[in-house]
C-alpha cells in the first residue's frame, strides 16, 4: 500500500512531514497577515517608553513568559478573574508577542495598576514575602543591574526594524531616560504598563466636534 512505502522511506517521510507542517503553518499565518484587526493598533494603544521597552526585554530574557502569559481568553471565568478579553490589536508592537494559555502563575495582561511599585519590588525580590504559597523564584539581582549606554536604543532600533514606529528622537533620548534606573525598575514599569488600552478622551472629543452635524443641528 502507498502509506507503507512512505512509512518505510525515512527521507520521503521527513520531506512530506515538512511539507505538511509548512502548508498548515501558511494556512494559519497568511490570513492573519491580511487581517486588519491583527495588525492595526487597538484604539488608545500607547507606544512603550524606553524604560518599558527595557523592562519587556528583561521579562523575556528571564523567561517569565514560561509561567505568565499575556492573553485573556474570552472564557467567562477568565474575564471575571482578569478583565476584558485580549484583542490582537493590543499586541501589534510586541515582538515576540506573549500570547498563550500558560497558567503556572496568573495571566499578566491586565496586571498594570493592580499593585503598587513597592509591592512589585518586594514580590520580585522574594515572592513569598507577599504570597507565602508562591513557588516563583526571586530576582533580587535585578535591583543592582543597570543598563549599559546604547543598550536600550539597540532594543528600540531592533523593534523599529520589524515595524514598531519609534522615532529617531525617542531612540536618541532612551539612554537619558533610563539613566540611573535598574533592571528591576524597568521590569516594574513594564508590568505597570500592562492594562486595557484607553483612548484619549480629549482626542475623541475633538474628533467628534470636527465632524459636520446632520441637517437640523445636533445628531
């Protein structure tokens, strides 16, 4: 039978496996590349500051995503616990994005503003000081680790090459903005930035007033 020929030929099986995986990947990826909801920033999505960019780099470098995803699914229990379900437009500036369903620790997509900076500092130094049952490791060395000149601008330039619209002015000012800050400061700034995007009410109001009124006056 034909399937026996494939199963007994290692090279043919390997080639067909690669073809099948590649085809499946393209079927999943290509439609998203043309989906405006997946590559258009969500209303109110703010560009990360240099300190937040640096903090995200620390988050990825330390493997925090292995236990903490940043994606709230539309399941009722997740929305009740964490907040509104995540939208693709919230992650268009994230490379790589932190979506997933790993729940060794809580999802962090809406953690910003839920705890004070000092709470995060204590938690990162020794998690059991604030959550006695936690099995999360501590990261005390981050409080003594600073950024080298040019380190954060390099991160921002790398992100700019893949589509994040940082300006040259913001990149040039990055070293000054992170001067004297530790990598723990940066990680906390990043965590505090994780929240539902909030459109600028002033901008929304100006947009509304700039639109012509229908005949008869007020809409």
